[in-house]
C-alpha cells in the first residue's frame, strides 16, 4: 500500500476571521495532487463545515487529513463543550450559533447533515465538557 | 477639483422635459427649465435615481472607456464584489479575475480583499471608541455626500475610515510600483464601478485629498467583453483571489455590518430608506447601536445603476458564491495600515440654506411660507419644480418666478379679464369717460396678452419636444 500524506492544521479559536482557511488549503493541495473534482468538492464541503463548527461551537482544535490513493480521512478533534444530543444536532436546521455571525450565512443548522451527506463514513465521539472528535472518510 | 463634481449628467437632446425625474430626486436637485431638466450640482449626490427613472434615457453617468488602459505601461483592475454577482453559475471568482487579465490588465487587486482589512479596522475602531457609538458607514459616497449637505449633526458619527475601493487602490499602486519599478504615473489603477457615485468619489473624494484610483469603468460596459474572456479561462483558473466571506458580502446590503461580528447594527438600503434612518438617527431614536450601514442603492452595491443584473437575483448569486469560502483571506498588515484612516475630515456644506446668514434665511423662510399659502399646493410639477414648496424656495432665491406656476397664471388671467369687463361696463354706463379709460383698457389688454404669450410659449416648449 502506498504511503499516506498527512496534513495537520491547528484551528485557532481566537481569530474567527481565519476560520475556513484550513479547508481552503486542503482543497488547493488536493487539486495539485490531481484528485477528482468530485472528491475534492466532497472533502472541501465536509471539512469546511467541520472546521467552522470547531471555531463557532468549540474552542478550536486540531484537524488531521490523511490522503491515500483510495481514500481521504479527516479527523477533527476539539476540546470544546461536547454535543449533548447528537441526534438533535444532526437534524437539518438545528443550530445554537450566536446571532452575531448569522448574517455571514452561518447558523443554518446544515453543517452536520451536510458532513454526513458528502462523506462515505462519519463517526462522532463526544464527551460533555471534554470535547468532540469527528472522523470522516471520503473514498476516491 | 470641484467638491461638487458629478458623474450624473443630462443629455439635453434626449430630454423631453417630462418631469419624471424631478419627482424622484431625493434631494430635489432637478428642475425643468425652458423644457429641459437641469441638475443643481450643489444638491445632487450622484445616487443615480434619475438615471433609473428617466423613460427617455436622458440621464447618464460619465465614466472612462476601457481603451484608456493603453495610456499606461502597467494597468491594474480593481473589481468590486458586486461584479462577481453578475454572472450565472459562477462558483469561482478566480475565473473573473483571470478573465480581467486576459482582457488586458497586468494585475488585479480585489476590492473585497481591501474590504476585509477595512472590516478589521472598523472592528478595532469601534472597540476603541465606545463612547462615540454608533458609527455610520462611509463606504457609499452618496450617503456621505447626503450627510454632508443635509445632516450636519451626524458628521461626527461618520466612520473615519477609507472605503475599500480607496484602500485597494493604494495597496494596488504600491504593489505595482514594487513589482515593476515604474513610477506611479506610468501605472494606471482602474476601478470597475457599479455606480456613478464612485465615479464622483474618485474625482472629488471624501476623507482623503486625492484618490489613488486613476480611472473608473462601468461594470455594464465591460460586462460583455469580460463574459467572453471568462469563457476562455481554463477550468482550473489560477488562484489569485485574496478574499473570503466577509469581503464578498460587502457587495450587498448588510454585508459590511456582517463583518463586524455584532448584532447591534442597522442596515438600510435604498435612498428613501436611508433618508428615513438618518432622520431618526438625528432625532436619536435608536439606542444601543454600534454600527449603521447605509447604501443608497436597493440591495446595496449590487443594485447600482451601472450593473446589469437584478439586485435580488444578484444577491442570491453572491450568497451561493461565498458559501464555502473561508471567513476572510486578507488581514491587516503593515502594507495596509497607513492607507486605512481618513486623512481629512468632511465639512458641512449648507447648500439648502435659504440665505447667506441667519437673518436673511429667516426672512426668506417667512416669504416661503407666504408664497406656499398662495400656491395651489398640488405639487403638479408643471412649473418644473418638484413641489410647490420647492418652487417657493426657488422664487425667494431669485431662481424662479410666481408666474412659473400655471395656476397662478390662470388665476391672474381670470382676475385681469374680470377687471377688464368691469371697466368696459363702466365705460358703457358712462361712469368713466372714454378718453381717460382708453389707456387703462389698453394696458389691461396688453397684460392679458402677455400672460397668454407666456402660457403659450410654455405649452409650445413641451409640444416641440414631443
Ligand atoms: N464541534 C462541536 N462542538 C460542540 N457542538 C457542536 C459541534 N459541532 C456542532 N455542534 C452543535 O451542533 C449544532 C448543529 O451543527 P451544524 O449542523 O453544523 O449547524 P450550525 O453550525 O449551523 O449551528 C450546532 O449548533 C452546535 O450546537
Ligand atoms: S425624466 Fe424627463 S425631464 Fe427628467 S431627464 Fe428624463 S426626459 Fe428629461
Ligand atoms: Mg455548522
């Protein structure tokens, strides 16, 4: 099996204006690797939503992206408040996002549902008060 | 440069004197005189409403032609976010940016990138000036011009930060000089404008002595060419975009405010709404606001009169475009710092004052009141002024006469003919002797015929134009 390429991003909670930059960078890298546009789109959307959530709902964290010839694995780990009710959080339209950022288009409650929709596998491990780790796989 | 420089102007040969525009102008800057519209340059704020309403396309905006880029050794385009909203199914702004290069520009500098820097500067300005809240956006030049002539009390609330287009121009010029080693005058900085207001800004800026934008092109004019070049851009266009959600959002109403991360803001668009908000602000009707975003055009810059797309459709396109963009891509750095703050203040221009001093204004105001009572109060516009009150003000300023009112004229004719017939009766009854009465009678007839001629000539003016 060919070796995987690993990309690591530290997601800072302090500067909201940097949110989304990591997924934008991954998109650029995947493009230069010649990954199919369809897979790039899926990864870009799923990771973007996860990254934004880490900034808005948690206190930032670490994203690792493993790129291998057959799949892309994204692991988004934060040390935020955790998700009390995953089923509710997964519902389209459910959101606890603050008002101040809604006019930028956030808080539609479509992030988690889209992460599920655009990936082939998604698991959520969450512990209240400790943090959340979301693992997503896109096959290529 | 004339501080009342304007981009909006009249094409006299197209104007029919139909008075549509005088009614729409939010500052009552237009009069129809001698059958043609005239714009009072002190009142006009270049909002473009008359361009929108004129059914004969007699109101136009002045701007530069694309081939002026040939006058420069190096030309930089400044595309605004409103430009990105003009295309169907666009999902990558890099296509537009690369097309601009194919069109002949050596470099592009996105206004939305500078906008993100302006947003950042605004956030910190608000934080450090909490005792002077709220601040009013200074990005729409028509709004600033309106405040300058009509809301002097609000001038201290103006956000003393250059609009994104100016910051972009400064940064673009510096980047070009560094890259090429050329002197500033060999570099042309071109803004692709959605509105005449920005054309006027560049010639007569507010908050800065001289704009670094050298020429302004109209979006609607470059649009067809740009569209063709966009088709020629390869699928994976070179990534040159330097802006994200915040910058792109500036193109529509509420976008500037959304980059401030506060919900204590108010955003109003459309010049009539803007005026209402400013009046309420002046009366201190709002509490607890940090920021007031005002755009003269409906929907914000995407509704500018030099764009091609319906503003509401454009808004949907802009939303779609920004959906998966990073929050921002440009951040304040040393390269921008010096270009952000205003370097001059905005002075109140009391153009609507009736007289040169308090006493004169007061006396004239009384005159206006008196005149208004005499005028019919129909605001019919036949005199060429938008309202009876506006005519009364024109009269006391010595720019019009009561006889411009056709109702006044008609009344006068009635009165004169009544007096004539009384006189005639008197002569007939032998109360007045024929000899003395004759010159009086002659005088009456002359006056009646004068009034008739003046009425006729007014009618003719209108007919000739039809
Ligand atoms: N990493 C996270 N940590 C804590 N809560 C989260 C996290 N991600 C999502 N949530 C919760 O799930 C909700 C739904 O998320 P999402 O579908 O992305 O919608 P939105 O982000 O628009 O609110 C959020 O409002 C938040 O309450
Ligand atoms: S609206 Fe009528 S009066 Fe005004 S510019 Fe057009 S033609 Fe002239
Ligand atoms: Mg989300």
